[in-house]
C-alpha cells in the first residue's frame, strides 16, 4: 500500500472513530438546558407587609408550597418585636392550620416555623404558658406575664408569674399561676412544673410625685395654673402637666416629665378647660396611695393612670382624683375626692 493510501486510510479511520464518539453523546436541546424558574403560585391571603413577606420567604425556603398556594386566611397578632401568625389552608384537600412566629432581629422581621425556644424573650414564656393552659381551660383566650419575673438573669431556671384568661358566658375569668421554666441546649426554655403562686412584689409607685411636680413648676416658671395632671407608669414613670398661665385663658400648654427629664412646653390637645385647679389644695402624697388602692382593685394585666382634674361631664365641678385601669377587655374608673376619699367606681368588661 502506498504511503498516501496509508495516510488516507488512517485519517478515514480516525474520522469514523470521531463520528462514532459523537454518536455516543446525547443530543441536548435548548429547552433541556434552561432551568425551570417558575415560582409556585401564592395565595391571595398574603399581602406585601414586611411580616407577610418574611413568612412567605421562610415557607418558600422550606419548600412548603402547598401551604403558600392554598392559604385562605392569615390572622396575625403583633407586638413591638414579636408577632404570632395563624394560617388556615388545605392539606390533601383537608382543612389544616399552621402557627408561625416572627421576631424582629436587627430591624428586620425573621420568621420561624417552630417556636425558637432558645431565645430569651417574653413571648417565648407567654407562648409556652398558653400551650400549657390550653388543655386545662376550655375557653382560653390568652396567657400573659403578670410582672417582670421572666427577666431574671438565671440562665438555667426561672419561676415566672402567669395569668391564663378564659371567656365564659361573656365574663372573663383569670387563673393566676406560677410556672417553673428550665433551659437546656436541646429543648431551650420549657415548663417543668408549677410553683406556689407568688404575689408580685409590692413597691411604692410615685412616692416622689410631690418632688416631680415641684421640678415641673420650676421648669415652667411664672405661675402655672393646672387644669389636668396625669401620672402614668408605662415602663417608666411619666407626668403630663396641662396648664394655663391666666385664669379664663383657653391657651392650654403641656409639659411632660419622663423619669426626671422635661420636655415642652407645647400646645395641649385638651379641649375647653374647666377653671384651673388651686395648687395649694393638692396633696401629691395621695398619688402613691391611690396607685396602691388601684393596684388592689385592678386586674393583673391592667395599665393604671392617676389623674387630677375637674369633672366636666355635667358642667365643671369640684377638683377630683381619678384612678383609671384599662386593658384590652377591661376598664375600671375609681373617683376620689380632693382629700383622697373614694366617691364613685365604674367597671366594664368587653
């Protein structure tokens, strides 16, 4: 065989081998190389709020598309940095419910499929208490922390006061309980039992009312004439001091006292005032006494304010003290004379 013929034969054999190799490679079409990026359908029950977006992201990440697609209602209860969400949906054509939890972390809502019991947060303890109370009380509506016992610094064990509330025949019945919570790395916080109920420690509220009002008067200067004074305790003590500078004036000003810091004066939101209240007739030592009395009359979850004003529902009358205790389902108003004697009490549940 000539050299040229040998070369042609070798080249032809290589080409056949090459074609044979190509024949072994599967044919790939354009449609096979494009990934399926279709996003599963999302139920109309979800909206564009930051909380809903966090829930949707978490459920997408965990592959719970059926829940996202079939949800028919989303109910949410939200606080400052915690939210509880209950979703009704269909699972295998049967009605189902899912409870989800959100915590604000670094100014962004983060959703959890299960309660993150490793967190040291009041919502963890109240949620665990609610779960504990559910089988015990048929008409349970809520479980609340009575005081600040959950803020104990013990990293392994805490004894926490709880009130579990149920609604029976449109009347609220509160069950005061004390739970023992313990922590371990596997379960996080969990209830290990009950303890004898401890009454919240009694402390003097607004024992410095006289000194605080004196500070306000010095701050304002001249001769302010009060028309309404409110003492409050939402996390920290505060006073709203509404006043005029002249008898008969309708120009009401407000100074706010917050744990010793003063702001104002600014225009008051009060409507037409009654005549000013004579400062010399006011005994500000009564503020702490009224707070103590209201604490005995109010429900554990109530917020209490003590006010000094004139009654003007039926025309301006004599100055009076009032203790106001309110919550989401309860309102209590106790009226006292200027010398601290109880003269009226009204209570409502709703």
